[in-house]
C-alpha cells in the first residue's frame, strides 16, 4: 500500500470541470404548436435563479448527509468524478451522522458548515469544518447543478486527493529546533506541510508509535498525508531539525507582509537550514520546490563564470550600454539606469546592469554557465538530499537568445529560494555545502558535493556583493545591518504578470538568505525587506 493510513481506500482521480454556460440574460424558450396548443418543455438558460440555487443546494446536501453518493453526485456537473469522492466520505473516511447547514448565498455561491462523527475501531470524534459551493447551469442538461470541485467535500481536498481514516502510516513526531525548542504548526503555520513531510520520512526513525487519524491522502506520491483529525493519539517521537526557532519566527513574520512569498535561510559554515517560510494561498512549499527564473540574483553565478573562465575580473571591463542585442533579441536595463561605457564588472554588478552581462554572451561557451552552476555551486544535478523533497535548480546549456538571457536569470534558468540561499552561502565561503534540514546521521543519506570556488573568486564575489549591499541597488534594504554583509537584487519578468517576480539574496555573518515574491516587483520592493528581516535576527 502506498504511503497513507492503513485502511482500504475507495476513490479516484477528481478532475475539475468548468460547469455553467450561457450567462446572458435569462430567458425561456418555447415553441408553440401550429394549432395554438401548449408549448414544448421549458429549456432554461442563463444563470440559475435564486429558487434553483436553494433547491439544488438542499437536494445535494440531503443526499450527502444520508450517504447517498450516487444521488448526491447527480446534482453536480461532473457526477463521474464526484461519486467516488462522496462515497469515500462515508466508506473510507468513516464519517457518519452528518449535518450540513447552508449559510447565506452570495450570488450563486453558498457557504456551508459540515458536522459529523468520525468512527473507527471503537474510537469516535466530532469533525466540523466550513466549505463553499457554487451553482451553475449545466451545459447540456440546462439544470442548476453544483459546480464540482473536490474542495466542495472538504476545503483541503485537491484534484485526485482522497479521505481515509485508520491507523496512521507514520508515528507522530515532536519536531524541535537546533536548541530543543518545539516547532508546532500552531506557532509556525508555514511549517505545516514541512512537518508533515518530516513525519512521513522520519516518524519511524524518531521512535514513536502511530495513532488513529482521518487524513487526506494526496494524489502525488511525493506529498505526505495531511492529518485532519486525530481519533487516538500516538506516541510522538522527538525529531531534532537544523531550524532555529528565532530565525523561523522572523521568517514567518516577514513573509506574511507580502502575498505569494517564500524565504529560506541557511548557515553557510555548515549548510544547515535555519528557517523556511511560505505565505501562499495554495499552501505550496515554493521555498524548497519552486521553479522560477531568479532574475539578476543569477548574476552571482554569472559573475563567477566570467571570472573563472578568465573573461574579466572584478576590476576588469564590463561596460554598461543602454541596450545589447544577441541573436536578434534586444535586452535593456531597468528604467533610470544610466549607461556607463567604462564600467567594471563590480560597477555593473552593484548597479545590476543587464546589458553588461548580455554583452559577454559573445564570449562564453553555450555550456559555461551550466558548468559553473553544476560544478561549483552544486545546482542542476538532481542529487540534493535535504531531508524532504526539494528542487535542485535547472541551468541548461541553452543556445540562441537564451544564452544571453540565462546570464541575467531569465531564459531557461529556474531555481528556488533554497537554491539561491545556497548559492549565496557558496559565494560567501567558497565551499558548497548541500543544505540539510535534518542531520545526515539520522538516515545515512549521501549528500551532494561540488568543487566550490577559488579563494580569488570568493574574494571578488564578496567584495562585489558587499558593494551592492552598502552603495548599490541593495543599500536601502540592507541599511542598518552591521557585520559582514553582502547582497544581490533581482527581478524576473514573467509572461502574463503585471509586475515582475521580486528576488533578493543576501548574507550577514554566518547567515545567508534568499526570498522570492511572485508579482512583487523589483527586488527591493518585497523580497529584499523579507531577507533583511531574517538577517536582522539571524545574523
């Protein structure tokens, strides 16, 4: 049996369908007989009426409460997908005595509360939660129907997810930070999915015993179960992590100020993860698993590439023209950046001049950036073993215009905040230390390795990053931070977004951090303040 509670599973993949059509003016079509008799049956179009919304909602809830899944599914616009999910609600989740109370509708959307009893192996507990549904017009039936989504049954259900109650597959854990402070989901909300993953992977090794739980079993085999209700407590095993509760609290607070934000902090001298936080509507751990272009924070690796391949040095030439063209694609700088034909690499790095790096696309090999990222920074080889799933970055040897675009963190380059925190740590120390969330000694996993950087390259990168943090594009954000500091700003344009993604990477003493805010604007607008807040506490 796959990862999950030890109970039989009834369920199938739930495909979200878009129901409803013809939202024009409401009308009734009728065709009179030639003899002037009665009309043909009424065919309704347009949005459901208030009475239809009430009637469909009442019938759907009544069937659901009784466990009549076939009937309940017939009141949705995707009965084939709805039926197994509704069946599992009672059959494998063992939820009985269900009472559903509708709230006041807003248009065609109806909020409601669900209360029931989960019973398994002589143990019972009350389950209560809230959800919503929307009534739409069926495209072919023209009936008023529930617009089917798995989240109708429970707000945390996604496509392909199922509910199940039974003995938990993994014992619970009491996760603690590096100093023994307990890390709970209540105190550190964004650690929720991370603690679930740690439990799934290390629950057995932590020495606990499983309890009885109602869980969501996610469609992805890589995702740990989400516990909704505990009927019988297991005995939690103590699991020490590398996190620092003080830094974690700062990270949690910082990301809440910016929607769709993620941040990671690591200890450069060891590679240990000190904090990981996400503030996202979808609950996704983008801090570890995000795959996005990093914008100008990529210039840390690009500058190292230019230095290590002998093309220039910190004080060598890197002129900053207003535009640069590579294979018919024209690149420009951020608005307001003055061109400088005499700029050095340090000048162009601190001012984040795109065209200075694009001009070197003529000189680098197609795979130069790829080799630097893989061999010296440990990216892109899919071999990181952090302790929970992570994305290890992608820096492909792209030809054509992407050779230039990759140098400024656009094109085909994709990374996560975890990757950029590691890149910053490597630039600061010269040694690639694969990030870890739990000790390697716990499971004996083999960590990734890379050559790292020469002392000369490290000295130049640190000098340029310090200049950026003290008098360059990051100076305002890093103001007030003392000690050994350095930073790089970034913004990555994304098709379909009104603003670019905001990126920022920085270090202070023995803490390196990177943050990303989707649709957040320039690096100093959102990601920068997040990183600065973390460094202020951690550094």
